[in-house]
C-alpha cells in the first residue's frame, strides 16, 4: 500500500482540490480500517511526534495524586446510554452520569414520577421512549465563555433535546422537535444579534439531518423530502422557529457576535442512497441570519407543517437569491464535509472535508458582507481551502491561532496554523501551515481542547475520541471499548498522555475550567412542591383504590416502620430525604414491584405502582448511608 501522506504531499495544490474520494475509494476506507488492526502501535508510523516521551515536554500530565482534584470538567455525550457523562480532566476520571433520554437504574430515572414527567409518557403512564442516541453536547455562554447555567444534549433517534442544569447536574427539560428526523448538530447562540444587553445564550440551534416528507405522509419520491433547522428557546425549551432548507444539516456552530449560525451539509444532492449523497464534488456550509429569520417570523412570513404550530420560514435557495433579504447563505465546501467549528479569535468557521482531504476556512466578516450586498460572490468568503490529510472530521483550537483536526482515515490529529493556511491559499507556497501530526489509536472522530470553543481557549489539553480501540486494552470479547485519548497540546508538538476506555459511543464533548460552574451539593426542600417537610406528615392516605404513602428518610430510618396497602391499589409513594449532610443519599427499593430510586440530601422523589400479591415486602435503603444502612428498612404489608 502506498503511503497516503506522500501522495498528498506530492499532488500539486490546484489539482489536489479535485482529488476527492469517490465511491470506489469507499472500499479503501474499509480496507484502511482493517489494515489498522494489523498495524503494531510501534510500527514505524511516519507521524512526527507520535511516540515522543512526555518527559521531553513535560508541561502537562494527567497524573493526580490521591485526593487531588482535577482542574477541568468535561461534559461527554453518552451515546447509546442516552446520558451525559461528567469527567474530571486531565485525569479522565468519570465522576457522574446524568441520565436524560434513557432510564437509569442508579437514580431511578424513568421510574420516579418526577423523571417520567421530564422524559415524557404515553397516556397509560409508561415512557414514550426508552432508547436514545446522544451525539453532541454544548453549554450556555456569556461574553464568549461558558457561564455554568445549562448544557444541552441531543437525541438523534427521536429528535429530542435535553437541558441539563449545571447547578445540580440534572436533566430538567426535554423537548421533541416537530417534523425533524435525525436531529444531529446542536449549538447555543453566544449572544443576541440585536440587543447588546443580552450577552448570553438565549437560543439553541438544532440541525435536522434526515430529509423527510413535510408533513410526513409516506412518499417514495425522495426528491420531495426536506430538512428543517430548528431554534429552541434556552429558557422555556419551546421551539421558537424552524427554517426549511435545501440539503441537510449535520453539525452546528455559532458566531461570537450572535449574528450567524452555521451547519455543514453533506447531502446537498438530497440523495436517498449513499452513492447519491456523494455524487457531487462540492456540498455546502449553510449560514442562518438569525436577526432576519426572527424579523420574518414577526412579520408573519412563515408557514406551519402538519399539526405543529411552530413557524417555519423559507430558507431554500430559490427563496433567498437576493443577499439583502436572504435568510440563508450556502457557501460551497468540498464533498461531504463533516464538522463546522468557530475559531476562538471569532473570525472563522472551519469545515472539515471528510471525503475531501481539505479543511475550508470561511471568514465570518465576508459572509456578513454578502448579506449586506457588499460581496458579490459567496465563494469570496472562503479564506482558505487547504489539504490537511485523509478523512478530516472535527476541529479544535488552542487560542494561539492553531487548529487541530482529526483525520479519520489517517488515524491522526493534524495541527495546522490557520493564518498560514490562508497565506498558502493566497499563493504563498512557502507558508508551512501544517505544524505537527500525531498518530492516535485509532480512527478519531470528535476532538476538543480545554476551553476550545470559547474566547478563553487555553491550549492545554486536547481530548480525542477514537472510534476503534483494537489492541489498546485487554480483550473483552467482540464489543470493544472506545479509546478517548488525552494529549498535551501546550507545546509546538503534541504529546500523547493517556488512553481511557469508554463505553460506546460518546461522540462529542466539551472541556472547561472547574471554576466556571458552582454546583450545589444539597437540594432545597422547596425545590420540590410535594416535599414532606416534617416526619409527622408521614402516613397512608387512601382515596378509594388510590393510596398515597408519605414518608421521610433520616439515617438510619424511614419515618414509617411499616405501612399497609391492599392488593391492586394504585400506590403513590412520596419520599423526602430530610438529611442535610452532603453525600448522604438514601435509596428505596421494594422487592417484586420494580421500584428502586434514590433521594439525595433534601430531595423529594415519588413512584407510582400497583400493589401486588398479599404478603410482606421489606422496603430497604439501597445506598450505603450509615453504619445501620442494612437495618434501614420499612415493611410494606399488602393485604388481600
Ligand atoms: Cu459528531 Cu460522530 Cu454525530 Cu462526528 S458525529 S464523529
Ligand atoms: Cu439509608 Cu442506606
Ligand atoms: Ca454530498
């Protein structure tokens, strides 16, 4: 097999731009993955910095002494487990999983009435969905940096967006996007485009990846399918508006001035088969003019789709030919791009080529000029389009002018300088924009640096989500862990610091300084309208077949030593944890009734179940709380 990099380096720049990966090369893609399995980690990889010892640079390390705290939080998408994972960085230790879209056995998510209300139920009270597929996670901004209020995460399968409160690290709202399938990219705005006083996130943008009939009544003619780009209100979590577009949305990014949102499009062909989706040489990055879209909505220039009341404005090519009134702008980008990221100097959007070995640098100021009618051709917004390697996907930044892009096929991270790439593109063929390449193990997808997508990008740590771990961990059967790698990005050359196995399949994540969030470790009783504030309020309250059991917990006892219900009763059990001490969580399990949930300090949770066969059921505390934890029980006596 010929060395891929040599080929790239010897192709004349002008020609190389045409040398995209075609359908036949897809076979090569699979072969490349297979070939990697045989590649020994030490196997003479041509990358420059792959195995340089950390000590040679030594600036950063992932090692923490016992008891030492991490300096960064990482919020990781949980993938199929439908949760958000909280990691400490640089150690990579997993601290918490925040359940969102999928039931969780530890906290009783999807079992308690409170969590079911957030998740959404069918009329019979059962959950609407019990599967999820999270990909992307981002947090709210103020003045271009995270403000520690919220994070959001997507569910691709059922087009849901979940919000996580970063004071309690819990999911408090989930919204389903109407008329969207395959909701993929997600990004909050960074400030308001009109009101300068609103210097923080008030909207979250959601890209719809799969085109469907609108409204979705079965039709086989895929050329009639369309995708919607959605805007969700950050506070109410209601869908504010949607934009009908040509092509599809993949990832989403936003400008620091709040004026534009962007989404890369890999299926401008609007194909229904992959061959069709990769038939064109170029696709696009679509820009949304937020202020104009909201003016159009205000002026009533919208339609609705099916039973949804959400205003849908027209963002198609045909309806947006005049730049001065256009709601959208489609900037041409090579073949099936993946990933769009806004640079921390606030100037550029970078799209990675995926099926083209290039990165495209789009200048925000020029796109705005086009909207003002001052730039004749949108292509003029392309500041650079340079070769960086095979299969480029996602890009991170160090705040020193460098971009770090994952190369899925090359199994590398390439560090390249944005201004030098622009100089090269303008004709300075001596501009060496590629600074470094680092082999990673293997086939990297997402990448992010500490504070990377903020104006406070600090260029210390880089995390890379490798889709294949192959030989990096002890074999555990056919399902391999993925390999999240941590890289020291503080020097000229990247240094690989650590491998971490993670359960599939996390995709995206963000890393930010620990002092940006102020988590509360004890709830307030008033956070819960049904709180039982005094153990004396405990008891069994019957209304026909409906029974409410009120109880409190204080280590090592529940306020009721036993309670009686009748077979077939619909029992709602409300439990308030009156313990106020940090870390003093109690659990509550009832044998044979599918009940197990926890109550954190000062938290109230409730479950509703049908009392089963007559008998005695020992309800017990499932969370080790006290020397008498095993003795912390109550009896449910079910009578005939
Ligand atoms: Cu963010 Cu994996 Cu959904 Cu790229 S996508 S890798
Ligand atoms: Cu309460 Cu264990
Ligand atoms: Ca395409």
